[in-house]
C-alpha cells in the first residue's frame, strides 16, 4: 500500500478526497480550499462555507473552555499545512 493516499471526508463538501489541507485536525479538500479562497461574502454559497467552518471554530473554542485557557488556541498563531495523507482521528 506504499505510495497510496488515504481518503478522508472534506469538512465543506463532505466527499472522500485524498488531497487538501488539515487545519487543527479538520480536512478541507483542494477543490473546496480553492473555492473558499476565491469566494466573496456576496457570492451564492458563501453561507455554506461559513456554516461548515463554524464546526472548526467550535472545536477551537470548546478546546479552550475544556482547558480553562482564556488565551487558548484562538489567541495563538495557527498554521495550515497540506495534507497528502490525512489522519482520520
């Protein structure tokens, strides 16, 4: 199985994809990433992005509350990296 990539569900389109980015353990496929970057608040479908990304933000703030950290993840620098073999955990 060497050289094969595992598929995981995209946060936005919820399809199984193999390439994209992982942000705090949440996967966004390359196609959705490109559409998201090019989108404007006035575009149709923008509300879908906001709603789906709310899942990511909720995880950040839930983690802060559980940790009792007022600065928490929201107050720290975050980095997105390309996922060629995303984890599903």
